[in-house]
């Protein structure tokens, strides 16, 4: 079940990309045609973007931030996190986390895909793909990844051995030792082709003991349950929703004359069982997303709660775009936001509150110095959520205004330009009206105005 992304990654978290062996162009075709229909376009783009960060003929990239991924893929942080989870679940990515005090970084190791033969005989992925794209396109893909086989039994192997072709001369090891010089130094490794370890199935809840308890040794020898058979049973139980008691009959129907379990027959029997249960419909692959438990409350969800959810799950780039009614943010604004985000290491929700607050209070101008000053203040206060940032902004509003007006004391007579009508945040409006009224009354001499009005009335009566 997917966790809340803001507990797992932040835009400021760094990551380094590596590969389990050298990825080839053929791997790209496998991922494009066989995996992409299952994982979707965002997930596919994430894999290809991470692959692109690894230099040619290198195994590890330089480090970047997740904010970079959000910009490259044009998605928010939640979508990046969910795409990463899918890559992990389908066996295309391994993620490693390192914590150093308050800093956090990740190693993302791209895994090569299964070979076409492994994929089409996986027992799970091939069934999901069949359901997703249909029989016609499935057979077309199968043809694309297969070729004619040649019967070599009708030929004689005439290949010569090494010693038939080469002779060994006297070798002088006095100056250099080839074997010694071939050893890698600490922290080095030879490049090689990697291999996909298959789907990670550790979390499948299947009670093998209950299955074996219903099968005596005389019925099914324990040696029949090889590692391959156990893995197949796990996949089938997950794929078709078969419990141990139901699996018992399927296993019994899959025994051959030698008291071994026929893998292909096991799959066919499980598929037939599922067809009877569901009317020949194949299972579909969907992401397991955490479902929100509805909070029992008589009050409807407030606008502030909706806004907090928006601020916590949206990239600063999209927030800037929304404020401008869909217009593209300027390069200068994006650069200012990125520099403040990186230097102060603010969580994404806090950064979005800061962007909205600064724009609201500086006539829709994203002043980097002002923004950086507040960001540093919030960082020292250890503000971690959008809600905390909103409360602090309301509480210390007067101080922030002094910072903003500090350089404008000598410019009060300057003609004020008309401001644009923009989509402004509502979270700060509460309690603001009274303050604005109070400030407009500052310096208003009630007694003088009263006397002036009385004089005008006397003159009028004369």
C-alpha cells in the first residue's frame, strides 16, 4: 500500500542513478512494448529519464534532486513517488535510502527488464499484458520478439578450439603481471550485463504450511515443491486470488506420472479454475493506492483543508502557473524559487505557501531577497508542513511587512501602478479585513473633522 509521499521524499532530497549492469537498446524495446502498457506513460518516462542520467558506458550518474525530476517530467511530487513505486513493484528499480542527520539521499538502481522469453512465460506479467492489449496485439508482439529456430542436429559441429588456432609463447612476468594488473581497485567494478531478478514477491501472503497440511507425502512428495514450483504457486495465488485450500486441488490436478508438478499444467489448471469463477475474464493489473479513510465529522471539508492538500501535492511550478490563471511562469521566477528551495531545504508544501504569501504581499512580484529572508526564518523555526507555514505567516505578518517595506520608506509618493487581477490564496484573507480597516484609520483626526463639520453647519444656517 502506497504511503503518503511527503513522508517518503521531498523535492530537495538528492538521488544518484545507477544500473545493474549495462542497459542495451534491446532493453529499451522490451520496456517500451512489453512493460509500458502495464506501468503507464509517467512511469515509463521516469525510467527513461533516469536511464538518460547515466552517462554512456557508465554505471552511475551524478546526483540530482527530485525537484529536477518534477520539472523534467512536468508532474508533481506525488506522481513521481507513485511512478517510482510502480517501477520497484514490477522489478525495474531498486531504491536505497541514506540518512545523514536531517539530510536524506537515495540510490536508484535501474534493473534490466526480463528477456522476452522470461516475460512471455512469467505467468503473471504476460497474463496482465494479454488482458491489457488483447489477443491480436499480444500475438503481434510475440512475433516481434521471436525468430525462426534452426535445427542444428542436422549439422556437424566443426568449431575449432583455442589451442587449435593459437600457440602460447614464453611470457615474461618480470616487469608486469597481467593477473595482478587486472584486479580492480577498492570502489571499482568491471562493467557487465545485468539480469533481472524477477518480480519481488516477498509480501505475498500465502500459507504454504496450510497447503502442505492438506497434501500428504503419499499424495504429493515434498521434493515436488521445488523453488520454481513454489514461486509459480505464489504468482498464481496472487494473480487469481487462490487460497491454500483451493490451491490443493489445483496442485493435485497438475501431477504427472513421475509425481512431479508440471508447471505448465499448474498454470493451465489455475487459469481454468479462475475462468469458472469469473466467467472467463482475465485479471487486470491495477496500482495498490492507499485509500483515505473518511473522517466521521458533521462539518464539511473546509476550503483551508482542501488548500493544504493542494499545496502539499503540487509542484511550485504548477502553483505559479495556477496563480497566473494557467500562464507559464517566467524563467526568473522559477530560478528564484529553485534557488530558495535548494538553499533553505524547505518541504514542498512550505515552499508553496511562501510563494503564495510573497506574491500576495509584494504586488504579485516574486522578490527573491524577501522570499529568501522569510524562507531562512521558517527554516530556523523548523516549519515542515503547509499548515504550520500558514499559521506562522499569519502570526508574524507584521514583521514580514516591515521586511518588505524596509527599502520603500523614501518612495511613498511614487505613483502606484494598477495591479492585475490574479487568483490569490484565500488562507490569508481571514482576519485581514479588520487589519486593513484599522490601518486605513491610522492618522485620521476625528476631533478636527468634527469641528470642521460643525463650522460648515453654522455657516449653512446663517
